[in-house]
C-alpha cells in the first residue's frame, strides 16, 4: 500500500513538473523540429543553419585543397620553424615517460606544482615582468584577464581589429565595448574624454593585417588619461625584441604596459597562454578567472615542452634573423611584381580578396601554384574584406619565396587594390 502511495505521489509530481515547465502553449507553430531519433532542433537553429548552408552550399570559404608534396605552407604561425625541433620533441618525450603527478583538474588546484611555478618565474624574467600566470590558451588568458580587471562599470576601449578573445573578455566581464578606429589614437582619446578612464585593449601585431600597434603613443595616452593598458603579444613574442621577448620589450615599454597576454601556439609552438602583470593582480586573477577555475590545467609534459621552447626561442637569434630576412625578401619581391604589401616588418602579409567568392578564387589560384595560405573572413575580418594571409617562417628558402612571388604575381587581377583596411572601419 505504501509503495502504491509513493508511486502515485511521484507520478503526480512528475506530471506537475512537466505542466509547469511546459506552461501555456500558444506557440504551436514554433515547436522544435523532429530529427528522428536525435534531440529536437529549435526553429531558430534550423533557420540559422539554413542561412549558413545557403551562403556556403559546398563548404566554408576557409576550406581549400589538401597540400601535396612540394607545397609551400604559409598558413601556420610557426615563425621560427621550431615545431619539429629535436630539443622540444625530446623534452616532451622525456616528460611523458616520467609523469608522476596527475593534473587532470582545474588550474586552481595545481599551484603546488614546482614545474609550473618554475616556468612562470622563468617566463616573467624573459619578459621583464613582475609575475606571470600560465593559462590553458591565449583565448583563456584574454577572456580571464579582462573579466578579472573590468566590470559593467568599466569603460573598455578596444581596437576594431583586436583579437576576438579580447571582445569575448569584454562580454564575459559584462562590460560595454567602446571600439576605436584601428591604430587611431585621436579617436581613442576622444572616446576616453567622453567616457572616462578604463581599460584599453590592443594587439601588438595585428594578425589579419600584420600592422604594428603604435605602442609608444598608446602608453603616453594611457598615462595621460589614467587608463589600464592590455597588450596581446601573440604575434610579437618570439619574433620581436631581445631574445624574442616581444614588441613591448623591443620598444622598452615593459614598465609602462600594465598587462601582456599571448598564446603559446604561435612562435612558441605549444598549447597554452600567458598573462604577465603584477603579482598582486595575478594572485587575484588565478582564483577569480573563470577559465582558470573551470577549465583543466595544462599538463606536465606540456610545461616541459614550454621550457625547451623558451630556451630555443631565447637562444636561436639566427632563426629570427632568417625570419626577418625572408620577410624583407618576400615583401620586396611582391612590390616588384606590383603588389601593395604595406611597410610593416611583421612576417604577416595579407592579400585582400574582398568579398568571399573573390577570396575563394584567390585561394584556389594560389593553391594551383602549390601555395597554401590561411583564409580569413567575417567575423575575423570586416564583411567584404576577406583575405588570404601569408605567414612567413625562418625555414623558407629563396627558391620557395620566388615561387610565392611568382604565384601572387599571377593573381594580381583578383586582389583588391585598396589595402588600407582602416578605411573600411572608419
């Protein structure tokens, strides 16, 4: 009898819960679409997928052919050609054979790991920073830092071409983004005069254009207005500065930039991220940053790889010299065949295809010549300004670069003549 009463109460409770969750049913026309045995698909998702498929009926514009033997790869960010370096691979293998500590847990629980603490101290010394925190990725570094140092009351000023992770950090902080025109200090100053001091977010080297940020002018403005400055050095570390410490140290601005962040997946050929700043703020960051709290930490063998990579980056100045020589050779050769590639010394060269169909044609034409770049389109670039990015590395030969110059020269008719991206954002 008692069992029957319990069953009746349970059935009644479940029925009541279902009716409560369902509520009134005036929206019969907007019921989820059945997917057979799979979970139902909401109408909004059905519409968005249909719109996406209409725009990309075959495949996304970023998808080209698979490289073949002899192809020249200019699509990755291994600037110093360290991905297959024996010192790094050897350190990873040795660490995998000698793992004694399980770290499959949140970053807040691994502050006791000597290897991580040692690496953070070593990285801080390399950067000329007071302290460093190792993060799960460059995205986690930016997202976590901004939500730690800003809130809904904080004006956050972000360069229009700032990396998406900076914009995500603003969203995570509940702050309102106040974008300023790319590298335009006058526009930024006017926004600060209107809204007050806050946080300024920039890249040192912009990943889609290869432009350098005018960091000296930015530091002056931040100091004059009482703003906190965050510089994403993802494409600067390993490339610029003493030992590859980045564009901030290259310009002698270590003590004028409040926070630096970067991904370890570019010149540092790993999977992780760095936040550099004051000890006081980074202690707070470690225990309040949501990515640090709710995402599993990097693993011991990865940290061993980071150590070896840092040694290689600091010590292999010849790779940086070769990288800059290759960049200068390629830029000069492209100018000789009539291609406007700007004046930046960064090893990022963007070929603007304009709207996506034109950029797809550009990609295909380059791949016909065995040249593989990376396609960028909205939301990574403004609508109508998609591009093929060529990323130079130290391992390229002059013969390789001559092939690239010839191939790009054959694509002149597909390139947008006006390469000043700032005009699109003005």
